[in-house]
């Protein structure tokens, strides 16, 4: 078959004065074919007849109507599994080599007769008209705080016109996180868009059976800032496409920044927040011009923020000196036993209010059936009832650090009958004086292998100058050449080895039968 390239070369040779016979030889053409294209002055692709006939019989002709009916009813059917179905239905009729033909037939049918496919419609974004937000999980980035995995999310806020983005670190998709994140974003950009769009978050959007579109708290938040609330349709994340796509780009940028940093571990959550804010600043650096245009069209901010907390929860302190808030148990001071307190639940903490005054601030627990017991709340009573310590339900919470646990174990080994009483005196000292100082005293006693007693700990805390600095552990770098020596199959002469070692050849590998 003659190609366009051959014909173009033929024309060039003839134009340069080559005889037809020599030009045909140089282009690997028959002289009759060369004469034909020299007269036609058309490329083969222009004169070739359209291929409209079949070269062989269609193997699926008599079952194609059945195939079309199945494809019409079930759009998601895949060619491979449908082909295997007909192989089972008609044994021996279709071979595996016909799968590719079947796939081409299905692809052609779907492109010419099949149902319409979903398409996307490019939108025109006006400055200051709309903002979008959503939560994105960050657990797959393996971020740790002091070597402890950080299970967290980012509340992600985006302005579609300028692509300006910002975010807030949070730990659940609760209303407090939504309120805190949205208000943080609005005060950062210095204005309020006309409308704000989310997907169908349960903390913001009611179910379709509810006459109100948005929850009462979310509607109040929108009203405070004068924004119109928008929501996506069911199972239509593409309607919130700007923030959805920003999730992907942002997480990729975080991953790259962590690689450049050389570590995913941070000393505190505050250090991680600073890292994220710097990354947002870098991402927004090239969007400033359009962002300034957008900010100029926004509504002004109100005079104050709303408190990002739930409605105050009234609870009574139990006889165990604990309260239950949102399915989790927290300890409060024993002096509040039997009293009614008010719990104000924020994004990451809970304020305990008694007599219109905050008496305690607790780190918030997420999920259900969890507990947080502070030994300082119960130690005054526990030292008077040391017998209750051994079988106390939350005893594990009364070991602030691992050194306190080591101290208790040593006391229990030496004085099993009075270990609880002695340990509680040490814990009481930590609550009364300084937990860090007591922990340092325990470290000094453990490392020097001296006996741990309440008196020795008290003496060391009183004379901190006697506490030795922590031991420095140095690990020599690993010599990778040692692994090569282990794999060496040659026996070295002891006389040439520095330490007289003999390295024997590795035995041949023999597969084991199972």
C-alpha cells in the first residue's frame, strides 16, 4: 500500500528532473503506480475509498438486540463481564480472542446510540459573589505531634473568583469546627461574600423531610454575616467543584512541603498550625491581584464574631466528681460534687462555668464513650482513701508520665501492702508543687538506681540542684558496608582480615516443599 510520504517523495524527485522509472525505484513503487500519482496530483489519503464493508461476518449479529436491551437497562455494565456472561450462556460459541471485538462494538454503540453522558458546564465567577467550603481529611499524610499520630481534618475555604484559600485545623465535622473555620476565613479575608456554599453537611443542612433548609444554628451564623446560604444537590460534589479541586492541590502541596521539611513530626499542634499558615500564604502569593479586586466588592464584616460553641449544657457533678458531656466523661474538682455546672463546648475545649465564672477549661474529647480524668481533681480525697486506688476504674489516668508508672511498679515490688499509699503521696506532691519537678526527680532516682520513696522525691524537688541532667544517648551511624560483608560468598583469609574473622560462603538456597 502506497503512503502519502512515498508520493510526496516521488513528486519531489520528478520536480528535480528525475526520470519516472528512477523516481519509482527510489520510492519503492511500481512504475504504473508512480505514473498514476504523477498524473493525479493527489495523495493516497485523498483518493482512497471509504471502507464501509465488513471483511468477515459479525459474530455478535444475532444476539446484538439482546445486548442492546441489557445496555439500555443497565448503563454501568462493562464489556468484559457481559462478554463472559454470553460465554456462559452459549458454551463454546465465543472464544477469549473475540473480547476485543466485543469491546469495540460496545464502545461504538455507546458513542452513537447509547445514553447521554454527564458533562460539566464551565461557570462564570463574579468577584465577591460566592465562597465555598468543605472538610478534608488529612490522616493519610501521617503527620505526628511529638511522635503521636495526629488524626485531623482541615476546614477548607475557597473564593472561586480569585482561588484564594485558607483553612482551619479541626478534629471532627461538628458545627463548632464549621463556625470557627468560616469565621476565621471571613476575618482573614477582611470581608463577606454575598453567598456561601457547602455540600450537604449534616451540621449545616437539614434532611429533605425537614421544612427548614438549614439548621437553626447555621442559619443564625449566616444571618449574623448577612450571607445567603447555598447547598449542593444530593450526590453532586461537582457543584462544589472549586473547593473539591482545591482539596487535591492543597494536600499535594502539604505532602511536598513535608518532604522538603524532612519530617512529618511537629513539637506541638501550634507549630503545625504555623506550618499550614505559611503554606497557605505561599499558595495565595500569586493570587493577590484578583483577590484585591474581589475584596473590594465584598460586604463589610460585622463588629464582632459569634461564639463558636454549642448552646450551654447544664450538668450535675456526680458523686464520682465527674460530668458527662456529649457522651464523654470529664473530671472536675471534688469540691463541686453535687453542684450544677454549665458546660460550654467549643471547637477544641470545654469551659466549665459555675456561678457565672469559668472554673475549669478542659481539652475536648471527640467521639463517644471516652474519658479524661485529671488527677489534681481527686488526689486530695484519694490520699485519704488509698485503698480505692488499686481498683479505681480510671487508675491509668493517674500516671501523668511513664516515670510515675515506673515509680509505682517499683514501690509495689518493694512494699506491696503500702505501695498505693506511698505512690499517692508522690502524686499529691506533683499536684501541690510541680508535676515537671516531680517527674525530673523520679528520672534522677531511676537513672541512679536509688530507692524511690515519697521522702526522697520530696527532698529532690526541694533541692533541684542535685538533679543530674538527662543522659545523652548517641547512636553511631550504621555502616552499610557491613551488609555487603554478610552477603559475601567468598572465604577471606584470616591473615588479611583486621580482626581475624572468617566469612564463610553462604549455603545454596534450597526451596522447601509445603
